[in-house]
């Protein structure tokens, strides 16, 4: 584990949540060359296998934004990168960056960061009180229908907005940016060549959506400033018929097991 006390304050921070991405699909594409941009940035070209703190978007993001990132799948305890002040915490270590607030965005804001959320799925749409809860943790938040799950070019639209956000960021102020990528979430059938709405979503269209994401991540990483510490992971997986299950918010292996990676753009 790197010492986050050396990172916070000296680096911008980028948290990319690939909403609903399954670990097995991500690992297969990384190994087969299907996601060359990610493979070129992930340590060893591989995803780390982890367990999500929540089986659906709201629960997982609420936990991650309190410092509880996906946990390594091997037996622990595993020290955390960020942790709120919490007496008796067994996962707060010497290299953990501690904050006094109830959530990470507020803690980073207290440390001088400008905090920005670019949402994707409905829990970030700000159209309802629930859809406003996560974005309200940030000083600045963005969502529009083109960022959502029904737009086949959602990530491209999100990166357009991120380029604007970064361009107006003062050089002397650090940035914490959350990007919730909606492209993997259902519906994703339109990312698979030859598929139609009648075919519906599948593991194959899920993989095609990840290939779409990978093609555009290079532009995302070109847009952010240097140095930036990047965390990229899934918030939870989803089922496509395994043991009769479809979707998430269930305690199935394909939902609980997620890909995780971290690296520095220097």
C-alpha cells in the first residue's frame, strides 16, 4: 500500500467507477488484449480481484465515498487508502490518509481540494432527492441525459464535460473528481455489433460496452492534470442468468466480485 499522506495535497485525485462492471469480464478482456488502454496502465496489465462494499450503486458509492473502497479478495485485514476518524478502526494504518469529516469529498475539501462529480446512472441524476444525495457531497456536480445509461455515447459526453471542468481549474488548487461511467450498466445491447433491442443485454454486450469504454479512456486520461492519482474500479457486478439471477442487489459471486486498479499519471 502506498502512503496516501504523500499523495493527498501533492496530487489531483480521480476516482472512476465503471458502474456494474463484472470482474470476470474485465479480467478476460485485459488478458486477451480487448482493453489495451487499461492494460497499459494497470499494474502488470491486470485487474486486482476485490469485493465490493455494496451490491448496487447507491450502497457501494456511499461506502466508497466514506473511505471504504472495494476490499482485496484475499484474507485481511487490509489497510485503507482513506479513512474517516473512527475509534478502533482495524483498517486504518500508518499510510492511510485520515479525515475528520463524515465523507471523503468533504474531508478533501477541508484539505483544500475542489470536489467535482460527473454522474452517470440514475443515482446521480439530481432529478429526485435520492438522485441528489451523492452529488450533494461535492462542491460541483454534473449530470444530463446524455451521460446516462440510454445514450450509446455516454462516456464521450461525460469526457467532454470533464475537459471543461479541468480547463477552468485554477493551477494552484488540487482537484478531486469522481466519474461514474454508466456505459456498462443495462441497457448495453447497443454496444454489440449486430445486436438489437429484441436481443436484450448479455454478457457479450457487457464486454462490448467495456471495449467501448477502453477506446475513450485515453482521452479522459489526457484531459486530467499531472500528477494525478487514479483509482478505477467497479462498484458492483451484475448477473446475466447465472443460477437463474439477472441484475444485481443480490449476494451472488458475479455481483460481489469486482475489478480494481490504481496508478499515478505522472
